[in-house]
């Protein structure tokens, strides 16, 4: 019955995808229709009356009448919504408040309505439709997948509205749909403790020998799940053999009882896994799920750095971007596996693009979806059913082509995340490109990295903080540092023009194993949701890595004089 439902939902997803593809041939008309419908629906909200939404008849009038607004302009509205006030930003009732991770600034609270959630569902089905057809072209099959996102709520506001991470809201509101695709029961997502949740998710998924996929918000989280499988392989095998659920897990009694009702011994599967562990020395996803057909995780931004580590766990398993989205809305949908360009989600929001030459303008001129050019960078604006208009999230995207009449975009970096010793403006995208190339050049997998600035110096040195993957050694650290310097000069021309006259030589710091796990734990302790964990690879916070042990600091010859 379950496989039949997956097959049925996949058929529906392909039909939704076909409808989306048809609309990409009429991108301008679809975008204009979306905006008209939204303005009509929300014209009598408090925001709608303040800004005269009912008077707007054209896109040009909309752009003239509504200013480009950052989150700070909406904060007073969202605070009132949290207290229970209605018809503020949305005419529809707010059923959930999505709270952002705060990884790149102050946490934000985003209203979610049933209508905005329907938009997310349609985009998700479109994504599944694209994925199932892409796999079929490679003679692979779509099917059950491992999910480890938490469904634990952050709490309720004084107005009685549930809040938490965006993914939690999505999974809870569409529980009946999404759980059909899970290889692990929905109840395995309920534990709040991260290790406990991952352990029980893996435990139940290991019974699904024919599992097809793994999904997480970011590739770093996929690697973490794989690491848990490797680290706790013997414990998982023991629980499979004996029909137990490890007593040391931090499980609430009621959740343990729910899981134990669905759990039973699987000695045959345990024996298979024990044989793999004995012959290979570890358990990896590709070894324990031989039919694994795809990994779904965010592409673009810093993802390529982590993808360098994927082959050791997944071989050549296709990587699918699924959708480029945030708590604020859906930006784009991936049409194929192993590609970075994704199709603008023209049914999800009304989009505008600010060209790079207009970024510093007080009233920047924007372009529509069909007016952008491949090879150019843009700041992307969205107007959607969350009640935000011409909203500037700060994301910078590159247009890499077109899918019919809809642009193909890649997330590059978020504005504000810049590192400057003087004024060279190194972005996270620059840093990730360099570190990815260095891993390839030196054949050296890194656990992670973060570039910071030296303290009490002006101009400051770049500190290239790296943690080697377990068991790895860097034989020529000075050559590694010199190559970093040269590659950054080539990728960031501003850095290249200011080295060595204005920007001093970078320094390499090799941190002891486990350092970045400490940093991530600090992020979690500050309240960042586990499933939204994003690690900054550049930071102007000179205390960001405070307290970590530096095993070796390396300087270039010019810095030793």
C-alpha cells in the first residue's frame, strides 16, 4: 500500500511539474497575474490600506508606490501578529510563525498562512516531479528517503501562534503528505536532542533496504548524518539484532513508547550490516543502502566545499538541489540532478532583480524576470503571500541561463557577509571557491574552515583557520598558504589589486581535530535550530573562534621578515 501511495504521489508530482513547465513559457504573464491576485487578496489589510494596494493597476505603479523594504520595516507588524492581531500583513489567518536561524544577523519572524503553505507544497511537488524524471533518465528510481529534520515546536506566542524553524512548520502542516515519502516514521522526528533524533531516524531507515534517497537542508548536515552512521554503526546493528532502542538515548518516555510500538528485531538485516562492517571497517550510506539513487541538499553558496567530501560516503550518487528557499519564501526549483542552476519559482512569488550597478542607489531600478542577463549578479526581491512586498532578503544570485522564459539562478552569497582587511570585500563565495580548489590541488579533505581577521592590527591579516579531516596531514602548509593567496588574488580581483601593498600576507592556522564541532555546539546553545545549522566561512567577529587550540600557525616568507 505504501509503495502504491508513493507511486501515486509521484505521478501527481509529474503532472504538477508539467503544468509549471508550461507556465515558464509565459513567464511575464504568470508573474503579472500572481501580483494582481495577491494585491487584490491583501488590499484591505492594514499594510494594504497604508500603501494603497487597491489603487495599483500595473507593475510600474507597484514599483513606484511600494518602496524596497528590508525585514526591519516589517518587524513592528510581525510583533503585533505574534500577539494575536489579525489582518495586519495578510488577510488570511497566520497559522505559524517561521523563525530564521539568525546565522547572518538578527533572527526574523515570518508569517505563514495556509495559502502561503499551499505555494510551498506546489513547489515541492514540482521539485519531486523533476527529480523522478531526472532519475528515470539515468535508469534510477525515486522512492523512500531518510529525513532527520526536527518537528519539535519552538513554542507558542502570547497570541497562541506556534513558532519554530520553517522546515518544522512545513513538515507539521503537511504531515499526511510528506510522511508517505519517509523511510523512517514521523515519530522519529520528534526527539529534541539532535544525536537521539538522528540515531532513531537511522535505526528505522536501516530496515528499509531499498531506501532511495537522503535529504537535509544543507550538505554539511548530510555529512553529519553519515558521520553518525559511521560512529554508531555497532550500536545500530545491536539494536537491529535485538529489537531494542538504545537505553542511553535522550528519549521522553512517551516518544520511546511510540517508537517501541513500531519497532521489532531484524536479525537478518543486522547480519548483513555486520558483514559490511567487518569487510569495510565502517558503515556508509552507499554501502548500507545499495539502491541509493539521490542526495537532496542545497546547492550554490558554500555547498561545493562540502560536496568535495561526498564521494567517500556516496560514490557518484546524483546530488539534487530540490529547491532554493528560505523562511521568507520559495525562490527557485531545480529541474535536474547534478546542476547548480534552478528555475525561478514563478508561481511562488513576484520577483524583481536589482542589477549590481544599482546596489548602492537609494532608489534602485529593478528588472523583471525576463529582463535579466546570464552571467550577471543580482540582488533578488520577492513579493508573496507571507505578506512581504518588494522584500530584500539580501541574497545575491547569478543568472546562468534560461529555462524556457524563466531565468535559471544560482545562490552565490548573502550581502553583508563580507571580509575586508581594508576594502577588498571578500565574500563567502570567493572563500569557498578557493578552499574547494585547494582541497583538489592538495588531495586533502578538510573538516571545515573559517577565515577571520587578526586582532589589534590595521590593516589586519587574513587568518585561514582550517581543521583537517580525521587521519589527514598537511605536508607542506606553506605551499598551501601560498596557493590560497594566489587563488584568492585571481578570484577576488579587489584582493588581488590590494596585495601586497594594502592587504598584508595571510596566515594559516591549523586547528586541532574537533574544533569546528565545538563552534557548532556554541551556535546550537545560542538557539540556532539544529536543522538550520549554517556555518559561516568568513567572519569579521574576531572572537568567533576564541578558545580553540591552534596546533600550528604558518606564515609566508614575506611575513617573517
